[in-house]
DNA sequence: CGTTTTTCCGTAAACGTTTACGACAACACA
DNA sequence: TGTGTTGTCGTAAACGTTTACGGAAAAACG
């Protein structure tokens, strides 16, 4: 039913070799025959079968994006990733590459799904999200020699793969700066308890800025919680009950901030009035919350496009000049001042 | 580098045919040989190459999900789809099927991307989202005889494909019911202006309920706008300036509701006090907005799983008994009463 | 023991491409 | 005219599977 290159060749009284060469723009084919082939292809509605192509060329022309919802993240749904995916997909599409999305079950170990993609050669490369500080997915891919790039940094694997991250450290630093400038000295930090790397980066920036301002780091003002609303709700009272109450909190995650604000409300503490609140990664939720939450916003769609470029540049089949390979980029966040601080 | 079935066969001193049969669980292979093959496969870390498989079997074992961001929908990002995708992907994964995500550029015509998937046989079936009332994607797929399912109903194509939708009509009806029960008689309806089918369904329910309550439908209380925040912001004043002001508004979209509330605020009208507001499709945004918006909530993740099942049941390769094919399902929404009405 | 059935396995074709290689004709050049 | 070059095309192998077919050995049966 679907027309193959054989049909086309038969219809033109020509060999399949010539047809293929004509379609692929090779030099050794007569201009007039090429014309005839192209016309016939259009008329018979011929497009090359991707499976045949993949098999022969050893490349599937598709990239896998591995997204792992955090455990306990049901209805919420990571508004973070759609814009990123949009950008990633847009750039890949320009190179006629498909995007395959592989999610783990929330909380489940993703390694197995990854192996399947790699071993059955379902994709030519993968993009990792939710990078852990020590990430066995990275170890595995490095060892397997399978091309990949990561959204977020990791300590695993060295500088051998392209990675694009947000500058959490600088954001943590700037958040403290801003709060200190507004007179705060007791500043709490709340971050996810998982091994997610950005939690560490954020805290580094937080500590550095405090030190710079000559403020002692109080461990009682730092708390880790589950990376969702319940986590923020649960852990926020902990810092509020420290003997010398903080006058500001920096949340390292929007969902945790939302939960934290709920806890604050129940304690009769009003963000924006009784306490200053800043969120490190902005999402639409921060904007519509009341009070609207001051937050640091990344440019997700451009980041998606950029990571696609970085990945492609590292692939032999797409690589430009050797020198253009970019292995590591850290993008700034933009402060969106709203009402909560 | 990657081991093929030939390596495995050579290593075992056996023919590739037998190896393949052993791995695929066919009956005509000795139990002991099968054991040896399986062990060797594990030892040599062998997995069948998907391209080779696809070519031979004429099936790629992947499903394409076509998602088209609405024009002008940048930073916002459709929180609607991630839970749905999660469910879809989860069920597909159980059948060892991959999910390929194809997005159009926001606003761009998606037909071309769809053709590419179909003609190059990159997927075995597609799932359509953002279904239009008259949807040429459906016409195309029907004519091409390519299997597909849709999230959302359409008038195109008849009852020949599985579709799963939310009961917008009932939601519109119930919203009116609820408002009337609370004493409202001037109820406005704001919906997207595009040809998106759910806008029509919603309005049908809205009209039906009004009629049932003996309330005349006032065209001045119905307005169409762009399906984003700006659209809601722009169009809401229009219904508010009708000579006999509405005391309630039903928004057919969360983003439009947010924009509408902004417009209301600027007119000094407070949702939940001066006017009642109900949103037809709930998202996290509705919950965190202030006042929290009363809304009708779908079960997106189960819907994703369900649509996967329906699609699979319609595919010859996966079909159960002939009678089990489900072509059309409409799922209820759950009212989440909050502060805005 | 002879015949039939069953069990198991190897052979080879097929899926739809791409591409290395060689062949042939046309042409240029001396 | 003979030789070398260039342009164009056909042939066939290869990518890694699955599977229809047939054959040999083993088992079952009389």
C-alpha cells in the first residue's frame, strides 16, 4: 500500500540505486533524471521509510528525553518542562529529528527504561532531566559510550558531555543580597531533600552571600523537605520555630514555597508583610499566588533550543568544526520582583 | 560494538533463526536450547535492534502524540498536558511502546508535521490533542487509513476512531445550575474564539441549563476571546459593560479566567464578592489564585491511560476480542468548590 | 522392524533503504 | 585511432531482524 523505492523505480524504468541517489541529492545523477525522479516521488506520494533508513544507516534520527516526575507529584505536573520541551523539540525538528519522551513512573528507578532505549537503539542520543548530584544514568551512558546531554549539572562523568544548567548558585546569592539590602539578617533556606544537584548549588550561593555580608550561617535556618507542596508545608514550621525567628525565607522550589506559605498562613504569618519570601525557580504558580511571589525566572524555551544545539554539536553526524563543541553552559535567571518580599 | 543476533548465534554455535525463535518465545525450540540462548543473551548483553525489527515487522512500536501549543502561549505552558502525557506514556510503556512527541510551532499549521510522521512511517499510530471542531488532521488520517485516537471530540471523521473527551456540556450545565441555585440569573459565558470543539460543547450545556431554568439567553453575555490570559483580559469587560450587568461569569479556560479576573480587578469588581466566577477546566493555577477559583477538574492521568487503551484496542496488532473496541468515551468533571463563586 | 508423527533446527528470503563498485558510453585529447 | 577522463547508471551487498519452509533426527505407533 505505501509506495516504496521499488515502486518508484519500476514506474520510472530505472534502478532503485539511481532513485535513491537522486532523492538524496548525490552528484552522480543526471540533472534530467533527477527531475523526473523528484516529480514521480511527488506524484506517487513517496517518502522513504524511516525503519529501512535507520537500519541501513545505523541511526534512528530520534532523540530521547528522559523525564522523571518526582515521587508524590500527581496532579501538579511540572509546568517547568513544557516550555523546555517546546524549545528542544523545535530545534530538533529543524534537523528532521524526532523527540521521544520517556518518563519513569514517579519515584521509580529510571535506569531500566534508559537501558532499553540504549540497548535496543531506539534513539541516537538522550537528554537527561532532573539530574542528580551523583547520577548513575550518567555513569551508565558514559560507560556505554552513548551520546547524551543533561539539563542540570552533575558531579558524575566529568566534562565529557554537554550540559546546560541554571545558575542556582548565583540566584541563591542574589536572593540573599536582595534580602540583606532590605534589612534582613535572619534568612532561612528551604530546599529539596533528594540528591538533586540544584539543591546543593543553591545552598552554596546562599552561604557565600551570607558570609560576604558577615552573617553567620545558622543551621537551624536551613531545612530540607520533600520536593512538593506537602514537603514545603511540613518543613517550613521547623525553621520558623527556631529560637530566633527568621524574617525571610528563600524557597528552592515553587511547589515547596506554596506549601510553605500555607504553613505560614496557618501560623498567622503573612508573606510580604510579616516575612519576606523569595522563590528560586519561577513558574506561573508564583505569579498567580497571593501574594504574588518574587522569584527568579529561567528562559526555558531558549534553553531547550540551546541544549539541542549543544547535543547536536557533540554528535559526529552533526558536528561542525571540532572547536565548536560546547560542553558546559550555565544560564542566569532573571529576578521577577513581585509582592512577597 | 553492539552485539547482534549473529554474534549470539556464533557464540552458541547455533543458527540465527533458532536464536530469534528462542528469544521470541516460539514453541518450536528445545527447552534446553532456549535456556542457553537466554543466558547467553544476558551475558553478551544482547537486545534486538529496534530498527531491524521495525523493518521486518512493518511496525515501529511507537506512538506519536501531536501537541500543538496555542498561538501566543509562551511562558505559560499548558500544565494541562503533562499529567495526561504521564498516563498515556505509562500505559504505552506496559506494551513496550514508545511515545514520540510532536509539537507544532505555536500557531503554525501542524498538518505538515503529521504527514511526515505518517508517510515516513515513524509511528504506528498517532494521538491528537487540541481537537478542532472540523479537523483536517482527522480527515487526513482517515483517508490515509492511518490509526489514530483523539483527546477531544470532533465533527470530522464520524465514529470511526477512538476518542476520549471531557464532558464540557455537562460541566457548562452544572455550572449554570450551581449559580442559579445561588440566586444568579445574569450569567455570562466566556470561551475561546478558535474552532476548538470544547468551546461549542460548553456553550451547548450553558444554553440548555439556562433554558431549563427559564432564563433567556442573552447574546450580550456570551463572548469569545483569544485562548490565553490576554484574551480573557480583553474580552471580559465586554460582557461587564452590557446594560444589565452579569452577576456571574463562567470561563471556559483557566488562562482566560486569570486574565478576566485581572480585568475585573481593574474595574473594582471582586470575584467571590461582587461577582461569582467558575472555571470549566481546573488547573493548579486556579487553586493558587486569589481568590481560589471554583472549577471543574478532569482526571487527566487516568484519561491518558484510558486513551492509550482505547487506541491499542483499535489496533489490529493489539486488539482483544472484536467486541471490545470502544470508540467514544466522555468523562465527567469533578466540581472543586473554592472561593470565587 | 517399518511407517508415521513429532520435535527441533538450519536455510534463505524478505522488510526498504543506502552505497561501494564496476560497467558502459560519451567525450576529450594526443 | 587509441588512450584516458568524465558522467551516468545498474548491480548487489549490507544493515538486523523475523519467519515460511523443508529436512533430519527422534519418538511414537502399528
